[in-house]
C-alpha cells in the first residue's frame, strides 16, 4: 500500500488524531505569539516610563532638564496615561499567560 492508500484506509480515530495535532500546533503558536506580543508591549511601556522620568540635567553644572520645552502639565498627563496603559498591559499579559497554561500545558493522561 502506498502512503495515499494508507491515509485513505486509516480509521477515523487516526485521522482525527492527526488533524487535532496539526490544529493544536497552530493554536499553540498563535497563543504564544499573543503572549510574546504583550511582553513586548509591556517592555516598551516600561521603557517609555523610564524615559519620562529621566530628569538628567543638560550639563553637569545646570539644573535645567535635558528635554527641550519641558511642560509639567503635559508630562504629568503623559506619565499617568502611560502608567495606566502599563497596568492594563500587565493584566492582559497575565490573562494571556493563564490562558496559554490552561490550554497548552500537557496534562497527564489517566
């Protein structure tokens, strides 16, 4: 029997198992991609906050903030907005990781 004949002759259980494996692999990769994208987003927001609170002077003998045209009202709003986005992104990441663990962590068969 050639491969095609073997596949045609497989019982439905073997066919379903083969299909399930392919679908599960694609779903696993997609779920892991969601987790990785959220990790990247969290990291970007943390870096943005680091940049927002970088008050290094523009020279060693000056207290002038290095950022040109620094506006305290705009700074406060942007910091608050970014911290809120970071909070939400961390919650989304937590849920994505829990979902990944729930659906893609191997369980012992009984």
